C-alpha cells in the first residue's frame, strides 16, 4: 500500500502489462501459489499506474485531486465508485470523497442520499425525466461544478446540531435558520437529520409549517438537483400552507414559473442576483373554504405575495 502510483505514457504501461500477463501463463502451469501471487504483484501495480496515467498529470496529483479532476470532467453525470478506484489508484476512496465534500465544499451526492431524495420526489409525483436519476449506493454525482467555500464552516454547525437531542425536523429547521439564503446540499441535510426520511421532514417544514424553503421544483428551477435554500427567516401565513406538492408544481408550470402580478413576471427579465422566490397564493383563502386546486391558486413572487396579504388586493396580469 505504501507504493505511490506512478504514471508514465499509458501505452508503454499497457505493453509492459501485456508482457507480464504473457509470462504469467508459465507461472500458472509451473509455479507454486506463493510464486504465482508474487508474479501478479507488479501486474497489479502496473494496472494501477495505467489507470492513474489516464488523467493529464495524473502522477503529480494526490488521489483526492485525481478524484476531483475526474468528477469535474463529468459534472451532472452518475459515476461508479469503481471508476474512482481506477483514476484514484486506491480502493479506499470513500474517505477522500468525504474530504472533498466536507473540507472543500464540492457538492458530491452519494447514491444512498440520492435515492432517499428520489423516493420523496416520486411521492410528490415528480417521477419525470427531470427527477433525480436512480443510482446504486456505490455511485456518485457531482451535482454542480462549483466549490462552496462556506461549506467547511457549515459542516461544523451541522455537526453541533446533529449531536443535539432535538427531533429530525427541528434539527433540519435549526440548520436552515443558521444558514438563511445559502444553498444547502442534500448530504448536509441528511447528515444533520441523521435519518433516511430527511426529505419528508424538509418538505413538511415548507408545506406544513410554511418556511420558504426552495428547491429546483419549488420556486427556483435554476437550482442544481438536491439543493435547498431557506430564502428568509420567516414563516408563510397559515392559510397558504398545506398545498399538495403535485398541485403546487402544476400551478407553477401553468404560470410559467413566474409571478403573475401585473408588471412583475419575476424571475423573467430580472438579474440573477435578485433572490426572490415563488409561492402559491390562494385566491379564496383556505380559511374561507378556498380549495387546494390549481384554479384557486396563483403563482406570486414573495414580494407581491406579501403585498397581497398586506393590502388585500390581488392585481394580476391579464
Ligand atoms: Zn397567500
Ligand atoms: Zn412579483
């Protein structure tokens, strides 16, 4: 294990490997077990060197850097753990993944977490082609080619909250409220909650408790898969809660993912830094027996949603 993989010219490595394997035929027939195993050691080293040599400058990089370089070549694509073994030149790559995630803030999603997210999306009726892909537990995905410099700090907070005695839903809420306006990955929420049911707890915070938690399906289609943002530290009026996810999505789609307020239309035509979010508002309030149907719901940005509740006037574009 002490031997550090060396990369040279891939084809030279390939030729040496073939020579070794050719010679191995003789050992298969003539040598005892000990000699056979010893003969295979250099072949194993060569095979590892060959994998490492496939990346440019692969031999100059650490295993962690090679894993990262490989992920960054294929952002948004599902990667097998065995591929990481090849490019890293080591089989114990899991710890490197954790370091990349926790210390360096790369949004690497594991198959385990992705499947928990996917199960919740399916429950919400989000099983189309834009839903989370099915992944095996030993597969990984760099959801976005962007390093989050704030992540290491957040993981410290996550660790403190995880160790507290609160319930999973409260832990998730505390974590969101400690990070208002910041993109939070699924891996962070899973770690904080420490239960596989974390996506449902996060959803309940939004749909039952009215916290403005947005994802790519609930308010900001430009967010990467599995990323959540608590847009502000404030709960929605009680009457706008309890909208089934599939209905909320239908309303947002019908309204072209934009505010229907006259002259608004956010986010279309607004600068990307304008961090509002979209909400569904009941035309006839829930308390007045308004129904949770698309006909009774309309998409508003949070500014105009507030204005509607403040003034009692709903001034929609035609
Ligand atoms: Zn409302
Ligand atoms: Zn608006």
